[in-house]
């Protein structure tokens, strides 16, 4: 799993049938404080996340293990919205 920040949305009207009706969000890997650090990538949203949310993402074959993405051509999936992060006993991120 990776921590990521949702930075945008994408629309694809022509796509694989197994992705019909799925929301596609643009994410960037983030550090433990929620600051976006990595390259952007698209992930299938399974938890109704939105722009600005800090999320957990799964990649590769793990991304195809959710109920909504089973056997779909998915490389990244948003599977949780983070409420808070605690590092070394200190809360470094809290969803406002």
C-alpha cells in the first residue's frame, strides 16, 4: 500500500467494459505528512474519495483484489481514505 494525495479527476468515455461506471482519480504518492511527492498516476476509486483527500492505494495484482476491480485491467486502486496519520507517537496528519 502507498499513501497518496488525490490531485484531480480524469474522464475516459471509451474504456474497457469492466471499467464502466468507475470513477478514475489522479493521485500522487505522498509522504507521511500528506505532502505529494511522486509522479501522477490514475487509480480506480472504490471508496468515493475526492480531490484533496489523502488515501491508501494498492498497485499491481493487489489492485485487482477489491470487489469492484476483480479481474479488471487495473494497476492502481484507491481502497481507503485516511483520517489521520501518526508517526513516532505524534499525529502528523488529520483530515479536516
